[in-house]
């Protein structure tokens, strides 16, 4: 098991997600983001907008690069 925070994944808080794989961390982060969106949390909505902007840039390599960096950060984390 490894852990990453919402902040480490581009979010707006220190919530901790723990999972076996990066894909699991992504899903937990996504669910957290949706929960925060439903609560109309301003900081999280701003973080989501930055992510949306990154995904919509003309150069799709930006998103791939960002995702690769997050995956490498997850893989570098120590096992708990």
C-alpha cells in the first residue's frame, strides 16, 4: 500500500488516499473531487478547473506528461 495526498495529486487539501496501484489512487482522488464539487468547495473547484484547462490544451502531451509525473511520484513512495 502507498499513500498520496489530494495536494500531491493536484488537488486542494491534505486528504490522504491509500491504495495498491496508481489507478486506485486516481479513482479515490476522482471520487473525492466529485464529493468536493457537490459541496461547492471553492479551492477544489479551482484545482479542478486547472486540471480541465490542462486536459483541454491544444497539446495533449501536457496531460500525458502530468499523468506520468504523478505516476512516477506514486511509484517512488515507500510501501506502508
